[in-house]
């Protein structure tokens, strides 16, 4: 806004060196190795990643000073005496909340702690440091196994109410970012890093959005609709003319899109606007508390909607900025159309075989005289020329039933007309029986046999009347 020559320092941000972050490690030899490792890691890792290393290493050192004070450096570590006991302790770690209560640390946090210590010990061994352990102390099998959960999308009914409340938010720098997140599927960190010239008009291909570097260190171009372009225009109108700000990664002066009152909006600012919309929409859980909906769930909802619309995995990867197909396939597992179709096909088969009308018929016992009422037996039945065949319902229908009558090479004997008519009558009874039980496939098969038998009977020559014998004269 021109009031200050350069942005004011954020007093809430702690600018500490790596040595200051590891100052809580009391073991001097261990702290020296950790600090050297962290300094080298900072050369090719992002600051947030290295900060996570410091947190994990400090927690590891804190455990050692309390439970194994004899360990003063990496060479003193032993797998059985120290590392295995630390793994048990790490699996039961808890954190203290501001109100004084405690809760278990998340599974992902505990796994990352073990992973950071494992990478630290294995890496200094690969680098050939003299203080490196003589053998591996941590293995992949020591890491926590994460739950394979599905993406948490927002159900359609809740989303309609939520987005209606979002459009009523009084602050445009909370309203517009949420609408853009839902329309593009961006991460919140990518949203707040958007630049003023992020939209590109391509002749014949519409408008595209340039998504900046995000979580996976990649840029991408995604198409946007005309309605979304209108939201971007509204943001520019409310933003006004503001001086460029230094980019936090490169330091170059950058014209960010979401700048309000001389500074960039934060992720917490967007999260606060979403919480306000949740309360305004009246979205509560079973205990009457507002639902915990996060901005990242808008990304999950965006992807789920596209999956339901039939988008391919390759296109979804490009839109979401995923680097592996496994990341995008998680959304395909939510509503897999192939699984749904196969489920419907199998369910249809089950309904045909185990129809309620069929199940209402009492099952005949082994001592029942089936010969007297074979047509009423709740079994798969086949009428043959000189009898019938019956199979229990727990078995599959016989694929060879009436195979001879349906074979193109079958030629009936001229004297078998009466037998064939009796067989046709029995097959017609089976058609009505299968229709009553809802066995569609059996109805089709019996009708084919009946049509075949009727064709044989129609092709038989009519029998000549028997010749009269000459009467003998007395």
C-alpha cells in the first residue's frame, strides 16, 4: 500500500538457526553429529522438511538423556539396549494440549519420527562418517504401518448447503478463495501462492490456470471454466493496485493474487472462512457440534466429482498435480464403476437363482417321493425323453442339459413322436414353474428346448391310417 518501504517482520514467525533448534540436545557429541547432518540436509531440502528433522532428532535425544544417559554419541547406540526400547516408547507417545489434557500422537507423526531417525543413522553410515554405527540399527519393518484410508470428500447434500453459505460470506478474501479451491482442486498452499497473471487464454482451447510450485515441487496448467474466470476477475477488482512483495522462496518481487491490506492471505485465514461457512450452513455432527471440514476436503470433493463423471486416471493426475498413478487411484477406489457394474451383474444372477418365490417353496427331503411331484420340487429340473434330471439348488445348473435336443445333428426317430410330445408337455410345465420362481435363465433355456421339440414334431410326416385287413370268406 506504500506505507512502509518493505514488509513488516511477522513477530509470530520464529527465525532460528539450525543450531538454535538443536540447542535442546544436551549430549555434545550427539548434537554435533545431528547439527552437521541437518546443515547438509538443508542444502537440498526445503526448510519445513529440515525443521521436521530437528523435531524428530530432539525427541530422540530427549528419550536417550532420560532413559539411557550413558549414550553420549552415535557410537554408543545399541539396537537391543537402546533402539528397540525407544521404538516401544515412540509407539505410545502422547502430546499435551493447551487445556492440560493429553492425547496420543497421530500415527503419521510417530512414523515420521522413526523414519527421520532411521534416515539420519543410515545416511551418515553411507557417507562414511567415523562416528557412524557399525551396523544398521533401524529397518523398514520398524516403521509404523499407516492406515489406507479413502479420501474424505464432502457429501453432495452437505456441499450444496456449504457452498451456499460460502457465497454469503461478507469477506471477499475468504469467499473467493474457497470458491476457487472447489472449482480447481488446488491445495491451499498453491492457492495463496497464485500470481496476478496466473490465467492464460489459449486460442481455441479456452482459459488455463497456471498452478505454482506446491507440495510436490511441480508446476502445472489446468483448464478452468468461464464461471471460475469470473471469480478471478472479482478477486482482481477487490484487490486493487498493490506493490509487489518478495517471494518467500526466491526473494524476487512478485505480484501475488491474494493480497489484502498489503499482505498475503494465509492458509489459516482461508480455514477460518470455511469454518464460518460451516457454522452458517448449520452443518453439525450427531452431538450438535459443527462439522470439522477442512479446505483440503474441497480438493477431495473436486476429484471425486470428476471420477463420478468418468475422467481417466491420466487426466486426473494432471489436474491434481500427482506424480504417481497410485495417488490418483485412491479416488477411483471411492466409486469404482467397474466394481459397481460387476456387483449389479452378480446381484442379478443371485436374484434369479434365489428368488423369494423360490425360497418360499419347502425343500423336499431325501425320503420324499419326488417321482410323484417332480415338477413342484424346488430344484433345477430338466425334462428328458424318458425321464427327468434334478439338481440341488446349491449346485450350478447343468451346462449339458438337453444338449442332444439342441444339437444340430440330432435326428429324432419317426416312431418317437409320442415320447417327444410327452417331453414337450413336461418342458412347457417347467417354463411356467421357472416363471413363477423368477428363474429368468431357466425360462429361456426351457423355451429354447420347447421350440426345438415343436420344430421336430412339425417336421414329422403325418402317420397314414392303418390299412384294413381283408375279411376271409367263410
